[in-house]
């Protein structure tokens, strides 16, 4: 089957009514129409080559609807048809309320009763306006600023209370002014599409705070976007007007229906065999750690994923996408391939081919670590950068060579003329940047899993005290370490990413897996931010924004970069291999800034060219 041969799916408002179409392997599918919570009409749909469709006269924008599907019920064989389960249209562009987990959504056929009162309804919408095409504002080499809309804005004192936690907050001048001070090239919005809590969270009094458990790839979550797609389009336009691009974090590797004990909400009830990967014995494959894995090779899934992205480019104008657990997009039966059908279709699509594409190049499936494998046209989160820079500033021996490789663009990972690295020190997933300097161990007890969740080895250190401290020496040492790592990031070649709040010392109180903390643990404390760290970050961003040598993503040979010791001499083999190596200087291209790095706890004087440069302990100095 060629995905392009499928008809238009979803609800299409036409003259005199609305045409509904959905892919399903069921024996029968019904369109269900609602007034508020009351099902007022159930209409059988006709089938043609796997697509059930129906033209409903007199039905227009604002109508609430869902589907029901009937057929064989054998979960062990991937068959979940149950007419008691109301199903969200995978192509619904808006829903009437957020998803809320309920045990009845997991009930087997004949046991749980009708779920219509539990499932959000799709809302029929007239096709939104098309945003005039434009090239992405963001260009590789810039600064990406990762943020979760709700936690980023919930405590911002200048955002109107009714807009906090929503996409509308991103249009506020105080938010845009902050981003411009940092010379942000693009914001990367953590998932904004409708999601559901994992089933273990409600009994613990917790909820999913990040959104990496989607039910829809088209409808935005009403908690973030009460006004639907228009909220995202308007926020994007405001950011574009300020010269800031918008990248969306997309979760196409799984959906929120989870494992064999999970919920039936949409894809599972329509055609689990097509939408999800199954083992030979019929069991769900779980390459994501979430309970299921979208089959990104199936033509129907490929079509849905590409349609979802086209929708966001055409009707919102987003600059690009970051893909959670991206190897799922290219996993074939014999392993990952950068030439997998979905990846080829994305590269060849006239609407998608010029968008920014960023991979999180790992998952837990077979052959899941694919850093450097996505090929030209892709940027990739670089965990080698993250770990090596952390280890250097932690004080690990024999790290000068690794640090230099990361500063220069990670040519050991990215072959070709240009680096495709996205240099990261911290992200939503793991310790915050400040917590790297304050906690040697994770402190995830608030997640309700006895501190078993989250990464165990974070290459972190605590400066002598685990957790919060009022000791001035400890506080100052931590602040110096944070500033040194920020300096390293902003003075590195390649695209860089900063997670919101790390520019002013945000803490998650040692929680390195705060996905379930929709509270003060993740909400940014704008009133209590560390102004010294913030100003340091502002200065660094200005240096970077005006330095062609730092923004350039070409990989340099030995003639394009000079590595020097503290005496101004070229680094020797002995210098590179010294276990006690603490100091390094470099200049990128003749016109680039001179950068001096001192990892030691003592001041080091660099004598380079005509400069005598005293560099404070645990710091980085830049000479233009």
C-alpha cells in the first residue's frame, strides 16, 4: 500500500455537511454524534479498502463526535474491537476536554460498560487558514531553548493569571523579552498534543507534567491550548515576529494506550495490528519503555505521522520538529536505517523537506543507540557532549582531549563537512544544570517509585554537601561550576540547547525524572532566580550571537583551530594525556575569540600571544 493512495482522513466540512473518514480493520465502524455528553446519533459507515467513511448532511463545525468499532476481540492477537469503547478520531484536530485516566478505560470487552462519558470527543472544525510558506527562521548553529509551556509560565509574575500555563503566555512581552535577551534562535516546545496520565500516577496523587504520553498527534491538549490550534498559531506568529523560531517536540514512537493492560482510546480500538508493532506471538513490542511502539513502517502510520507534521507546518508555520526516541522512525525488521521508508518520505515531502529535523537518537529497542546515524539534513542531541563536559568539570582525569573534541563539534561522531550536533548539558530529562553541582545521587522519592526511577549515573557532584546548603563557600563553588559549564556550552561549535531556567539556576530538588511533578518541583521560580548566573548567561549569549566562528557549523581541521597550553604553546601529547590536566586554551579560526579554561581550584595565569590572562578558579575567560 502506498500511503499517498489513501483518501483524506478525519472530518472534512463540505457544502451541506461533513465527510468523516477513518482507517480501521474492524468489521463495522459507527460515527457517533454528541450533544454535550449525550450520544444523539449513531450512524454506520461504509467501507472501501480499509477506510470507513460517511457524509453526514447538516453536520457542521462545532459538532462533537467519536467512533465505535466492532469485530474480533482477542488482545493476545492484537485485536481489540469493542463497541462499548468510544474512540477518538486519530485525525481530530480539536477535543472538548483533556484526557483523564479511569480504570474503566482498561476494562475488557463486556466488563467495563460504555466509555463515552470518559473519553473526550473530537470537535468538527472548518479547515484552519494556511500560513504563508516561509523558510525556517532557525538555522543550525543557533541557540535552542527547550521549555514546557505549563512549568515555564505558571509562576511568571508578569503573565496574566488566566494565561499562565498556556500557549497564550508565550505571546507576552515579558516572555519574549527574556528570550531575546538570551539571543534565543528557536524555542523547542515540549509536547503540546493531547496526552493522558500513566495509569500508576492517579493513585499516587500525581499527573503527567511533560506530555510524553500522547493520545492524539493532531489535537492539542486543552490545558495548554484552550483555544485549540489558533493558540499555537498565534504564539508561533508572535515568536516569529521577534525573530524566534518554533520547534515542536513530537512523540511518534508510542501512544498513551500503553501495554496489554492499558486503555482503549483510539488507535488500539481501530486497528492495533497496523498502528503498533507486534512480536510473532502477537504480543505488543515495547521498544519505548511505555508499553507499546508505533509501527512507523506501516503505510497507515507513515501517512498519519506525515499528515500530522504537514498540518503543523501548513496551519501553524512551525520551523521544525524534535523527535522523541527517534530511532523508532527508522527501525526496520533488521535494524535501524536512515533510509527507512518514513525517513525518506519526510525528506522528499515538499512541505516537510526544508524543516529543521532533530533526533533524540536513542531508545531502548534493539540497536537503539544511533548517535550520528541520521545523516545529512538532521541535527542530533549529543549525549557524548553532555557526559564528557560534565565529567571534565566534575574533575575526572584524562578529559582534556575529550573536551576539545566536544568543543570543536564532535567530529568523531559526525562525519562530513558539517557538524550536526546539538550540544546539551541538561534537558527536561535528568538533573537540572544547577542540580548537577548539588547532588551526587538522584532524589526521586516524590515520584512514588521508591527512588528507583531515573538515571542512576549522572556524572554529577555536590561540592561537599548533598542538596541545599547555606554555606557561602559551597554556594559560591556551585555558582562557579554552573557558570563554567554555561561558558563551555556557549563557546562550543555547533547548535546548542539550553533548558528553560538553567540560565538562572533552576533546581528540581535533586529529582532527575520529574515527569510526574506538575508542581513547584518543575515550575520555574521567576522571583527567586539567580541574577548573577542569568547575567553571565546573557553576556555569553551576546558573545556567541556575534561570533561567526562559534555559529559556523563547518567541521574544522587542524588549521582552523589552535589548541594551546597555559604558556601559549601548542598542546603536546603529554599535555593532552596528562591525568592532572586542568587548563586549556583555544581559538576557533583566526578571527574567533580566544578562550581560556581553568578547571583547577587555583587561579591560573595564561600567557598567550600578547595577553597575560589570570583565570579564576573553575572558570572560563574569553578574549575577543
